[in-house]
C-alpha cells in the first residue's frame, strides 16, 4: 500500500524532498512500519524522528493523522484506514516553539 | 598569495567566508543548514577541502555533515553516537546520580594527518572517533569510564566535552577538556586518561583544589611547543609548561579573568589572546567595550586591543570555540560574537575590521589557509 507522509520543513530539506513523501509499506500500516520505510528510503533521517537504539519518538516530534494526535499510540497500533488507503497523510510534526 | 577560508557556526546555520591573503575583501556564503544550530565546523589539516560540521536542533537531534569541496556542497554522514557499554551515571545539577545521555556534538577535531579520521567531543561528556570520514562513530570509552566520572557535574551549558587537542609531536597524546570536570590527557591514543588539573583553584566547588570538577572553558597550544598549554577557566587564565601536569595562573593585569576563548599566535608561541567578560553572572564585555587582550610574554602582562572594535554600548560575548588564528604572515586573528559580528585582524590583533555584522549569534569560528 502507498502511504503518504508529510515531513516538517527541516526534515524535507535534510532528505532533499519537496512536498509529500509516498512510501510503499508492506503489511499492516503502523507508525513503526511507516517510519521503517521512511528511514529505508531516506537514511539521513535516522535518529532525527526517533532514537537510533531505543526507537523512542524524540520528545519534540509528534505524529498526527485524521485530525488526531497519534504520538502516544503504541508503535505497532494500526493507523487509521484513511492513512492506510492513502486518503489522508501521516504527519510528522515538529512541536511548535519559538526561537 | 594564498588565501583563507573561515568557517562560522551560528545558532541558525553555518557560513563560509573566503578571502585572499590580504584578508580585506570577503565572499560570504550561507546560511548552510539554515535554521539549525551549528555548534562547530572544522577543516582537515591534511586536506583543506574536507570539512566536517555538527548540525543539531532540540527537535530533530544530531546530524553530521561533510564536505569534500571546501563547503560548496555537503552530504550527511553518520549521526549514530552510542556510548560503548553501560553508561553509568554522573551527578546532576541537584547532586543526584543521572544517567549519561547523548545530547549533541560540541566540537569536531579532524586528525592532523588523515582526512577520514575525526574526533567528536559530545554532551554528555565523551569522546568519539570516526575513521571512515564520519560515516560511523565509535566511543573511546576510557574517558567516560574514568574512576572520577561518576562525580562529574554539568555546567550551566550542559556537561560537554568541548576541547580536543591533538599533539603533533606525539600522535598517541590527546588532551580533552570537559565542563565542569576539567582537563584530561591520554598518552595511549585515547585508551586511558588522567586528570590534569593540579594547580587549578575554583571557589565555586566544595574543594577548590579538587582533582576534578573545574569548569575549564578552553585550552590551547602552539603546535611547535605542545607541552605548553594555555587555559581560560571559568575564572582565571592559566598556563602549564609540563603538558598539563601542573598549572599556574597568568591572569596578571587583565581587567577580569573570566572568559571563554583563548588562542595562540601562529608564529609566536608566547603570544596569546583572550576576550575577558564581566563575570560569571554577566556574560558580556566589561565597561561596554569590546577588547581583545594580548600577551606577548606568555601571560601576566596583557595589552588591550581596541582599534576597530566598538568602545561604547557593547554587550556581546565571545564563546569558547569562536576565536581562531590563521597561519599566514602576518598572523590573522578572528572571532565571532553573540551579537552576530565576525571580526578579522590581519595584523595579529593590532587592528580589527568586521567581516559581517548581522549574523545569528556566533557559536564557533575556525579558519584554514588555502593553497
């Protein structure tokens, strides 16, 4: 299935991409599967969204989809059907802060 | 006439500045890595076009960038910094044990001889090395696992390994400095380490003469005389004539001996530069005047250098990695301020000119000569 992912501006720059990223994710669409596919396609993003070793989401990064905050969902929880079918994107968001 | 390339790290990106040997007109490119904090970038002494940059943010963590063409283009390399073995604990601000946690790379020190070998000083304090051009990083764990490490404590800026000096006459000798632990020396290429803080006196710690716990801000050496070290400590400017075995104060007539950077003239091993600031609680220059102080006697006697620098209404600081000297003759001296100015002196400090005035706050300045 093709999952649409929207990255924050700094990570789009780092990955040299414009606009949405489209990822072919096998099996059940989960945040872990999406991030695995993302990092496989764009290895420079490893460590910027989740920790290299623990795979914990970085504190100031959030995951949104379908107007829901999925940041605290288990990484193996299925994503909403609308994300799995590509109707809605999976958003990686940098927490709002100034500076 | 040869030229120079200046590498400037700021709170919001990196800038590369080049000039010919006159150092009068400058081409400025950047910001590279716009919006990210660039704690440090530095070129390889063995290949001036090989650069390494530490790029980080609170949101997205650590990235390492590498250039093979003097900063025209960059590629991301490895950013996996994993402590080797059990991390143990150090002391937290409140005196409780706190597990070691990687935060960022403060300083990158390329090998003197191999462009693919580079050292990284990180927060929480540890030393890493890459031998494949930055693609992979291995900790040299002997420092972090030193017997004193559980008593190390962060300074206000974090517990950072911020200075790495490689001895050109003894390839197996490395000096590091950690805030707020002090100076450590290895004589076996980083396997084992000894604290090198005898003679330091810090009133802000329970035992002012403790073996470790001193907030060393920066150390510097002249490559022709690597057993002589100069130090800017939290308070006090210090000198060692025995490769760190003992230190003595050389603050002399400085208006204040608090500061961050210290550097050595490229051709005169006893000519040193500092930028005093008012105090530990007021991090800006005293009397609203930006003055570099130079000693031509290896310390004790200092002269203010003011020509071309603002002498009123100035409240900037110069951070520990934000001063550099080039190897041309006359020696060029450079520094960047927290107000975003980068100054050059093409006459060893006698007069100064701003290269740029309005960058983001400057964190680091490095320079190397071009063929």
